[in-house]
C-alpha cells in the first residue's frame, strides 16, 4: 500500500471487532505506542500477556503485512503533529480560534483518509470506472454532496454519469443499469438504509458496486465489490453538517477522478478543453444578452 502511518487509527477503529486476545494487544499498543515501536514481536506478546502468535493474528486482522508494517505505521503516527480531536467551538469564540480548530480538524481528516486508502482497491475502482459504460453515484443527506460533485467531474471528461439522492429515482436508474456500469454508494456511517437498498438492487443486476464509508466494518462496505474508506474522525457536537466527513469524501472523489484522468490523459485534456470552451461560450453569450437588454 505504500503507507507509513495510520497504525493507531487502524487499531482504534478495529479494536471492538477483534477477538479478546487481539483486543488486549491493541489496548497495550494504544496505551504504549512509543514502547511498542522498540519491541520485538515476542516482547509485545509478553507485555500484553498474550503471545507472538496473537500479535501475528492481529496484524492479519488489520490487513497488514506483519508486525514490522504495524510498527512502521505507528512510528509514522508518533512523528506527526498530535491529533487535535474534535475540538468543538465555544460560545462567543474568537474567529481566529475557530479558524484554527476547523483547519486543524480538516487537515487531520485528510491525512487520516490518505493513510486508510488501499492503493490496490483504489486501482481496481479506477479501472472499473475508466471502463464503465455509465457510473451512478448515490448518497443521501450530506453524502449527496460528494455524489453530485463526482457526477460533475466525470461528465466533464465524457463519462456518462448520474447522481441521485432520491431512492426512487436511484432505484429507477439502477434497475435499468447494464452489467458494464458501476454503482457507487456513499455513506459515512456505512449503514444508510437507502444506500443499502440501492447496492442490493445493483448486485441483483450484476452491476459492479463501490462503497465509500468511514473506516471499519459496515453493511455497505461488506456488500460492495470494492470498499473505499475515509477517516473515521468523529464530528464535533456543533458540526452536525458533517463537515470533516464531507471533506474526506470529496477528497476520495478527487483522487478517483485524477487517477482516471491520468489513465486516459490525452482524451481527458481534449474533453476538459472542449467543456471549458463550451462554458466560456455560454458565459459570453449570456453577457452579450445582458448588455443588449441594458442598452
């Protein structure tokens, strides 16, 4: 995956889903990350009152290459700026402080998302989208924003795309989808019932499904053919608009788009130039009409 941090995020998010012996190791590592990176696998097994075999199983549960991979990621976490947490705003807080808090959380979310993206899965998603006849994006609530952003981006490079937030309209489109299409369900929780139903329908039609959810096991990530994840960073109480999770989702959409664009570089440039010229022509035409009406 080529990632050198994010070990502590993986442990924190997966801890409750691990067997008891692996939970004990995770608890020890989270409480003693600096000591862990200097240990051997047998020393960690002894300190956590488990075994080296349990440490190996933990690494497999986290889908890592081994204990050295885990230590490398933890060491990368330790070398980073201390996480800022949710840092909710306070009554009558100075604007300068709000700027710092919102920016810190945004940066933390994007860094964690980059750490959690599996390049192999991303490449599979890129290839499916690049070769798709049509791409259908679906999300509700705040997750509708990245769905619409994705449609706008891919339409600009001549990829037939739709984006729906209404489950009835989404179901209508997916019911008529072809086997060469792709359906992408976006849900931060991974449990949004409307998105679950859309992916179920897509799978019945034999359509490739991609999910974009917060890191960890969920109904949507488990049922999708390709599962992509964003940072699991919690929203602060005052941030019910899902600010950081939306940024993370948009970040992944941007990565998908740029990767597809890179795979078909020459045609992408041609399509972007054509759409840019078309938009300019509309703007100039609108400007001329306004000038005439003012005259």
